[in-house]
DNA sequence: TTGTACGCGTTATCAT
DNA sequence: ATGATAACGCGTACAA
C-alpha cells in the first residue's frame, strides 16, 4: 500500500529541509533550479498532493460549503442542489449536504456540526418545523460568528442575510390569470397547511389574481391537504361537493393526483377542468395529460445562492459590505402543456 | 461579531495553560474540581466547541465521507443518497457529494480533490463514460492509498472493493416472468445503449426468462434508445412496425413515455399491452395507469453501502481483514400496479 | 540558496 | 494539580 506522502517525507528522503521542499514545489525564485528539479521530480514520482486538512487549518478556509435542505428526494431541492454543486465545483469548492428531514432538531444539530470549522458558509432552505416554530436562534448564532449564510426558497424575514427566492405570489398570480384568461371562472386552489411560507404566498397570489379580475374568492374552493398524504378521501369529497372548472395546485404531486382523480370521476382534462401546478419535474413532463406548471428554475436558484455565498466567503471582511445583504428573485416561467386549454 | 473561541483564548482569559483547559473540558481526573468548574463555566458561556479541522488533522480522520454519483436529479441516486446520508449522520459522519455528470474527467477530478485528506472513504456509482472507457486507474490509486471504497449499482469487476448491487439480471428475469405468467408471448425490451452495465444485465435476465419458458428471443423486439432522448420518432416507428403485447423497460421514464405513446396509438394499457419498468419513483406511482415496476430499494442500498464503508473506515488496519471484500446484493421487489393485468 | 522558527487548534505524553 | 512540549502537515517571515 502506497501511503500518502508528505513534505516531511520528501525532505527526509532528499536530505533537504521541509521549507525548501515547500518552496521548490511552488517554483519559488529563492530555490536553485537543481533543487527544484530534484524535488519536483520526486514529488511527481510519488504523486505528492498537499493535504487539504492542513491547508484548511492554516488558511482558516475549508473550501467546503454546507447545504442543508429539508428533503433531497424532492425534485425541486435536487435541482437547486445541482445548481449549487455545479457553480461551487467550478469555483473549487466542495459541497457537504445535510438533510433536515423537515425537523427543527436535525436542522440545528447539522448546523452546529458543520459550523465548527467544517465549512466556509451555509446555503439552506428552512425545515417546515423551523418555520412553524419561528425559532431561528441557530441561524442567528451562525451569522453572528461571521459565517456567511444564504437562504433560499424557504426563507424568513427574521434573519438578515442573503436570500434567493422566487416571487411565489406573483407566480401564483400569473398562473391563476392564465386560467382566468382562458375563460375559467370557478378556480379552486389545492394547497398545503399554511405554515409553509411559500404556500401562503402562493395562496395570496391566487387571491390577488381573482380579485384583480373581479372574481369572488370562494373559501370553499380552497382545499388544504397535509404535506404528505396517502389516501384521497378528502380530495374525493371535494371533487364531489364542489363545482369548479380549474385548479391551481401548489406542487406537481398534488396536481397529478388531482388530475387522475378528475379523470376517474369522468371529467375531461383540460376541457372540463384545467390544471396548473408548481415545480417542473418529471411528473409534469411525463404524466398524461402533461402538466402546465410554474417552473421554479431550481438550478438557477442554486447557482445564484452559490454565487452570493462564495462572493461573501471570499470577500475580505468589511463591516459595511457584510451588512449589505441582497435578496435575489429568480424569475419563474409558466410552461404550457396539455392540462390547460389555450385561450 | 462573536468570533469562534479556542482553547488558547480560554487559557489566556483564565490564566491557565492550554493543556489544563483541554483536560478540564474533558473532565480529566488530574484537574481540580475548582479549575474544572471555572473552565467549563467559561466554555459554556462563550459556547466553546472544538474545531473540527484541528481534530481531523490530529486524528487523521475527518468524519466525512465522499459520495460521487453520475447524477443527483435521478430518483434512484437520490434515494440511495438518502440512505447513505441517514446512516452516516447517525454515525456522526458528514457527506460530501460530488456529481460526475456521467463524465470520466469530472469523476477523476472529484476523486482526486477529495482523496487529499478531505474524506475517510468513498461511496460511488461509476459514470457512464468511465464504464465505456473501462479505465479505473483513479479507483485503483485511491484503494492503493488505503482509502476505503464502496461501489454501488454501477460497479466493475476490475476493482477489488466492497460492492452493493441489486441482482439486475434476476430482477429483470422475474419481471419478465411476471409478464409471461399473465399470458404474454411477444414481450419487447426497451433498453439503453449497453455500455451501462446494469442495462446489459437486465437484458440478460430478460433473455433468460424467455428461454426458460420456451419463448423465442426476437432481436427485433429489442429497442435500444439513447440514455437521454427528446423526440419519440424511433419509439414511434417501433410501435408501428412491431407486434408485441408487453414491454419491459429498463427505467421508469422509458416506461411512462412508452405507455403514453401506446395510448396515443389507441392501444389499451394494460389489456392490449402490459408494461413493467425499473425504479419505483414518483412517475411510477402517479402516472396513469400507474406503473408496475421493480423497486430497487435505493435507500437500502445506500444504507448498506454506508454500513460497509464506515465499518472499514473504523476498522484498525489489518491486511487480512482489509482484503476481505464483500458484495452485498439488495433484494428487489416487484411492485404491482395498473400497467399489468393480473394473471 | 537554504534552513529555522512559528503558527493554525487540538491532544497526548511527560515533567514539575 | 498544572504546565511545557511535541506532533499532525503546511506555509512563510526571517535568519543564516
């Protein structure tokens, strides 16, 4: 087994000092060409690579960034992660991922674990529980230590830091308007429990759109479903009892399940009922009918978050600049597919 | 801003030596209760936490594991990752994820980047390009350095290390038999280009099943599609020209797209054509008809991989044990849904 | 041109 | 009971 070689080994072997080796490998002017050749040849031969940990300790920079997401299996978070990873990698950073599993405690534990030197900064989306509890002390501690933090998608006003979001309310408004323009009058909303910030914003946009177009907001047309649910009984009841000609869903799973239900109940999609969802994942693309949906452009979000973070990480600390936080809004795009009719 | 506090700060502040502080915080017997109380109180007050990097340097253990996957957006890899992350986290490890993007070069770069001290071991699935080129020197180098490596799903016989796979050929065989048992005689196979090891194995299983049941293997019923393709022309041609009553697909996307095409061409699914896919993702669950599919149990794979890796990482180095590599086979399960008829 | 010494933060060993 | 020293691997200011 060829163990990793260090400067010390090379120095001992070549009978020079460690610092000579170090300088020689950096092609320093102070070292004679002879020595440099000798050292470099030896280093190449034994495939010397500096030890990242030692460099991290010395520079107080790990070149790692920590990403904490509620769930990695969700398509949206996955695409954001891909954006982060791509940009970070291009900049020479590695990404440590922790999954909070929507749990406050896990979020806190993961943050503390990483905050003790493992990473140069955080990118995260808050867990559902954190948002519900409205407890952000773990974030505050981290930022107070001077560790850069970028929040995306699930953010909070309580913390001063860079943020990357989509304009959820505007996106929902546009999606609703899309339905209105195609002649729909009784538009339902399928949403989650409202402790998710984003759901609340999407609901607001939905209401705004209706009001702006002189349509009544009918509370009975708003169906609130658990974040993860198995059986369809409450949706089924809704379908039976309510009268509607379109549905805005806050995610693609809700949408696809609803479409399926509608079809089973003999409604034609999109003629009898049109559907618009959020999240442009595989489901939207490949279900039939395919789903008109709001593309959140996760990859762009991820890239923007990584850009913001790395620029902060690499900035010389400066009280003024550091407080100059920005919130980037990533544009959404409504992708037209088969679940809506053209106006 | 409250900067991170170190042993040195505490020592200076309390006017004791660094080693006294270190011992006091570890509740060492050699330190007087007085001093311990004093030090511990101070540490708690200023929220002292040891610096991970320094500990890593000292222990030559990072408590990080490196995961390299071809693509994080794929549902299967995502679930495997979740299994890894869960187990690793429970064991106090963090996970650094790199995406090779199916590229040999990126795989190599990422490995080298992490191999220089950033991680204690690797878990990875080979990129398509790596499998095509049959070049595994980067893996060999890592293992020769004594860094534990676990391969999953996309593995190779060229490298001696722990592996976690599903029995792809057996799973394909069982899936095919499921179709045969329900009376299907002309069973097509939709697969990818064969440089993907797993596709090759699934094809083998498909052939075995047919032969075992006395059915002819008709080469014209095997459709090879690019890994990622946009337009459906070749599938369409296949549907028009070939006569078949069932299709085995090597992934769920192929399956769902094929089902859709079949329906558009007026075939009833599952009555006229039955479908079985691989990967139990959202698509399989929520498409209509929902897809009968081989569940690869990614989370179990991930957990097994993490178990194997961490046990090796934490094992005292011992020539005998280290060479005692195992290959774990994760059982698959055929999930019956609507795209097949009951026998 | 080369080498010595120090520091990054921690721990373990040895001395006082 | 406490402290000094060395070591992990590297880089660099300074001395020779």
